[in-house]
């Protein structure tokens, strides 16, 4: 969703089920069609956070090892990394004992914090 700058899971499903994107998806993953958003949600909700982080870390390591990001280094040497702490996944009621709380205008929201690190480039994001 982020790569295509889409706002809803339904949009990515439509994009990857039709036209050239569907053909590329089929060739890349060897499947007949892009799975429904609910199927993806059910599958990903069964994964442990560590499993997802292993994939993200591996993809980043591969991009660096294959020198895909080298054109985006500062002074040809350094990668610029921005680190930001933020809250994600906001709920109207507590859903687990790890929820943090924030109260605004008398209403309490429950959320989970995340610490993110992003590679920063001169154009805002790598053109991969």
C-alpha cells in the first residue's frame, strides 16, 4: 500500500488483480491471482512479530549488499537514517495488557508504540 500510495487494502487488491500488475504478480510469486485482503489479514495476524521483522531486515540487507541503495548515500559514503517513535494501531478500548493510553478531550484512546528507522534519500525515497 505504501509503495503505491494507496489508502485502502481494497485498492491494492484491485490494482494487483488487473492488467500488467497482475501478470507481474503471477510471474513473481507463481500464483493465479492476488489474494483477497481478508485472506492476507488472517495470514499475517497469525505471524509472530519476530518473523515479520526477520523478513524486513533480510530485504534491507539484500538491498544494501546488492548496492541498490548506493546512489542514495550522503557524500558517496554514508546512509542517512531517520529514527522516529510514534504510536500506531489506535483503539477505542483496551484490547491487551500492553496498550498505552492517551486522553484527549475527555476520551481515552489505547495504542501501541513503535520505533521506526527509515533510510532518507535526497528525493524522499529510493526509486527502486
